[in-house]
């Protein structure tokens, strides 16, 4: 009987060592990918915490803190397992994490709540059920470690093992802080430097089409009847009740599908902006939550861009009031356009973040902390027509408040304007441009009637 026991011991020890390597390596890899982009993982956690999924929105404000702690712990546990530091604590912790995440991924997959778990960030996209079965496989391997924990031995002496464990924690924490203060070291997204946004949005002609089933509900002879088609309206002698759909195959999905740029009137300017040469794009998904230290740097950035013949615009999901407040507060006057908040969070992990683009290709991308590192050598730009210059470079003031042509037009229609004076006199514009470090070609000063305040406020809203 002794040889059989020895063989079982050897097999168990080998199985534990294989599981140890696989689990440790996978936890380090998965944790590092998320640690490279903790903001991205925090957005995914907010999705899990939302009312539509786990319904614990009270945790959403703490998503970033939880994100950093979880991914640092994930990397550290992987290192602990490989070097054999505190085996029982490590295995119990791994088991607790994998049980929780297996439940979470099952819930998300079964109820079709979350499209992608974010387990490997933007590096590898897994479908919900793929994620669940990956966690099940990990759970099995960790159970092997749990049963054979006595076979997990340190690979170094006590002091080196303790030092390595401490270093793994310190380095992980530093790396997470570093990418939060700058940008992800490796950018796996479709908006990485060198990528072209237009190409990312394009769909090949021979691309696979989505497959969708339609479930038509009719009332026939007093009874409800459901008929399934691929989209065609069924021929049924009865009263239509409702229709539901189910996507069987999403078909080809472009890497960029939610990026659009609109002006205040809802006009789509995506193609126009993506065809521009030498354009600086300031990205702030929320002007209400813009980092003040970053916003303070925008005036110098604007001046440098204009000086060197770059066009500069802003993209935000915030409304007109927020745009106006930010421009006045930080003495900037470039135009802000509307873009989807989720898309802007994907474009750059900073608020604000800065892009330099050339015909839709991203040439540079920096966190607001690194604006000074942005290289803007002087470029040649074809002179604009007077109409284009007039549209972009006229300063509108309404009772001393910086405004826009659209608001002036709206007030004129409401007959609330008392006086409107437009000037292109060089001495006035020179003085104005020197004071504001701008390049206006015209100046419109508007005075309102005293009883027009309520009307103006309604228009602003």
C-alpha cells in the first residue's frame, strides 16, 4: 500500500504545482492589465453597481478606490502564490475572490446585464458566458490548491520571500498611481496613438450582418399567439400586441461605434472634424467635474495652438451652461462640441485629456498633467475664407457676458435686444486681441432691454 500512497502524494503535489503556476500567472496577468487602466475598470464596476445590474448605486462614487484595491490585491495574490508566501492566507483569499466573481459573472451572463466583464480590460474582450466558464475553470484550480495547500512551499528563504511579497505590493500600488496621474502605459483601445478614428468606425462591405429574431405577439380568436421571424412582419389574422427581439449573432462590430460630434443645434460634424489637419482636441467628458488644475492649463494650450496654426476645439457631454461657465472661468474661447460621455471616457482616461489629430489619426495624446510635454511645432495652414473666419472668430458679448451667434440670433427673434453694435475697426480689435491673446476678426456688442431677463434665462436653459 505504501507505493500507492507515495504515487498519490506525487500526483497531488504535481497537480498543485501546475495549478499554482496557472492560477498565479493568470491572476498577475489579469491584474496587471486592469492595473494598467484602473479608471477603465472603475467604469466597469460602476456598470455592475448600477440599478440595472446589482442595484447598489451607493458604491458608484467609490468605484475608483475599489478598482485600485481589487486589482492591486489580484496582482499581489498572484505573486504570493508563485513565491509561496503565506499559503493558507493566499489560498483562502483566492477562493473568496473567485467565488464572488463567479457569482457576479453568472448573474451578468444569465440576466444579460453586462456585455463584457472587463476581466482583461481592453486587451481581451470576453462574452459573458465565456467569462463565467473561465471563472469556473479557475475555481476548480483554486479548489485543488485549497485541498493541497500543504504542498505550497516557499521557493526562497523567509527573508527574500517577505521582501518579494512587500515589493509586489509597493510596485503594484505605485504603478496604479502612476497611470492615474498620466495615462495607461499600454493603450489597447481603438483611440491609441497612431489609430485612425474613421477607419475604426468603418464597416467592410463583406462584413457579417447581425442575426436577430423577432417575436411577434398577436391576439388571435381571444388567445395570444407568438410568431418568430427574422424581421419580416408576419401575415396573421389577429390584433397586434407587441414585438420583442433577441440578437443571436451581433455580426461584425467596428472597434468604434459610438463616436459622434455635434454642435449646439444637433448638426453632425463628425466627418468635418475628422477631416481636419492639425487639430487639437480637448476632451472633458464632464465639465462639471473637470480637474481644476487641468482646466487652468487650457488657456496656455489654446494660445500655443493658435500661435502655431493649430485649430483647437473641445469635446464634452456637458450642456451649454457648463461650456459657457468654463470658458469664462478659465479665460478660454474655443468652441465646445457635444459627444457621448461613454465614448469620451474611452478616448482618453483624463478629465481633461488632450489629443492632436491629423485627418482623424491620433498623433499625440496626453493627460492634463502632461500638457507641457505636448509637442506643437509651427505648421502651415491654408488661409480660411472670410466667411469661415467670421464664423469662428467673432466675439459676441451680451450685456458684458461672452456668448455666441446662436444666442444672439435667438434673442433677436424674441425682440429683446435694445442695441447691437458690430465693429471690425483694427484699433479696437488689436486692443481686444492683445488683452485676450486672441485673434478675433470682429466684435459684436449686444445690450438687452431691461425687461428681457426672464426671456434670456429661458433661452439659455
